[in-house]
C-alpha cells in the first residue's frame, strides 16, 4: 500500500521526491503494522510557476487521489506551524471516554461525533487515528505441552519475540557513532501465522521443538493500540478548518457539536498546537491589549497638546485606515474567489494582518498629527476655526501625499510576493496598502472636519460652563 501511495504522489507535477515509512503512525507516534507515513518534498519555487503546482493544489489533488483507495484511509496534511508543537497542522481534538467503558462505547460515540462534525461548514477535513476493528492474531502458549517437553515457558516467549517481533542484543561503536543490534526474522517469514512452524526452541534434552507444536493462533479484531489521554481511554482527531474559517472557529464548531451530540460520560481536550492556542486565549485578549494601547496613546497626546479634546481629532481618524485595510482584504479575497478554487484563496484576516494594522494605525495617526498641529497653531494665531482646519490640511497635503505614496510603492513587493512565505507577505502588504490608501485619500478630508467638530464642541462647552468663583455683591462697583 505504501508503494502504491508513493507512486501516486510521485506522479503529481511539482513533487520532487517521496520518502515512505511503513509500520509507524506519525500522528499517534505508535509503531503499528497497519500504518505508515510519507514525507513529500516539492520542487523549488522557481520550478513551480503554474497554479496546479502550488502547495495547496498539490495537497488537494493528492487527497482526491488517496480518497479513491478503498483498501486504506489515507490523507495529506501540512506539517505543524511550529516544529515540535504537535505532529500536523490544523487542529488536534481528543475525544475522551470518562466513564471507563469499553472500546465499543468509545467507538460508537466517535462515529456519531465525526458524522455530525463533518456536516459543519467550518470543518474542512476531519480524520482519526482510532481503529477499533483491526485484524489481529493472538498467540496462546499451551503450558501443558511446554512442561511435557521440558521447555521453560520464558524460552518459548523469548523465541516468539525474537523471530516475530525483534529482540535487542547490544550496542557497538562504528564510524564515530553508537549503533543498536536487533535480531528478528525476515519479513517474508513472519507475515503468516503458519510460518511459526519454521522456528524452533530447544528442550531440556537438547532437541529442537517447533513452535507450532507448542502454540495456537486465534484471529480476532480489536483496536491496534489504546490511547490514554489524561488517564482516559481516548481517540485522537486531526483536521483543518474549511477555506474562509479560522482554526478558532473550527474548534468552536467541534465544541458545539460535542455539546449537542455527546453524553455526559464523554469529555474532550486539545493537544499540540490546538492546546497552545486555547491556553493563549485564556490570557489577555487582543481587544484588551488594543484598548490599553489606545488609552496610552490618548494620554501621551493629551500631554503633548495640553488638552483633553485634541487627541480625539487624531484617534477618531484612525478607524478609516482600519476599514480601508479590511475593505481591500475583502475585495482581494472576493476577486480571488472568482478566479481560483477555494483552497487556493488564503488572503484572510490573521496574525499577519494584525501586525500590519499596528503599523498602519501609527502611520495614520502620524498624518493626522501633522494636520492637527498646523491647524492648532493657525487657530491660536486668531484665525477662524474653519479656516484654521482647512489651512492645516492645505499646508500638509503635499508632505502627506508624498510620504504615503512612497510608503505604498515600497509595499508593492509585499502585495506581489511569491515563493516561501508568500501568503504572509501578501496579507501584510494588502493590509498596509489598503489602509494607507484610505488614510491618505479619505483622511485628508476627514481629519480637518473632525478637528473642527471637536474644537467647536470643546469651545462651546467652555463658554456655557458657569463661573464657580466668588460673585460680587449687589451694589459693589457703583
């Protein structure tokens, strides 16, 4: 089967090499005879110029080909975003049987849960490493026959282990490294139960007795291994979010499905990257961080202008840049949806767009500060408020447009990035270019209007505030 999968993967354009390993499950990290994995190396970015040779296209085509194999459950997945944190990209969901029931109870609830979860639009793919009915061979040693032959039971077990499973012998040093020595039968001699008759054990009289005379084989079905998570019998589910949805939305969909379909005896947890994501959400949220950032900026501007109202002229102009960034992100994603499959559209609001927003808010505030400072100086010189606001915008129009266009042109390579890490650069470039264009094109008109409105309301409130000092008595000053 691994040879067939290796042949399928090697035939996809853009694949450079395929390294297949049998007998080990990469997701569960368990040695199992019915599992295997493969590392697929792609050709250099410069050699994969067509859309069909991009990573997402290769992954989608490979999953389509693997789904046509009736004799196996095979799928392609991305490596973890942070090496060493988990074994795959996407999310890792652990379904736990907290009642101490048997394998059948966990298997029934797992099938019920996966059937319901796969109907959610947030879930792109969902697989499990739990196999409850794997064909197995159980070996029973007939102790009566062993005793009659004068053979130690431990010798029988050790012989079975050596030939059918493998036995560690010792270490040896060679080529500057330490190597391990294992003894086991060749694969062709341990694939069938009847081959055990080819292996012998020595009895007390020095005669060789075949193992087939001392053992019997029984065919059964059951789980290939039992996973324990938090001491509970568990099943591991791996998956990824559907295009257009975040991993957080996918995990919330799993939690909602669990609450709707699972009995009270069942529980769930997360592992790998999903566990770290959940732990991070328990800390201070990004909304609180942005809120405190705005508060500190407001206090700094209040100290700079020696006014509690002028900072609003600066801060109220920054949402224009944010709306421009999200608007251009949405437009670019909508355009790509019309020209490319959904799995190739990766322009979305994520951590890279948030990094761009932080930089964008600072640049938009800088433009607003330039206009507000000049308008404030003109107003303090005695010019009418409306004229002062327009004069500040007129004086700073050329520097603002010059610096904004220079910044936008400098970010064009991010917009058109290609190669490794291109999606992150494209998202950041789209965010800052869209936001800066909105901050320059709309902000140049909005900032003077906000300055005029804030100062007019501030002056009106000062004029209507009654005096609180001592008032002259009637008749004084006559």
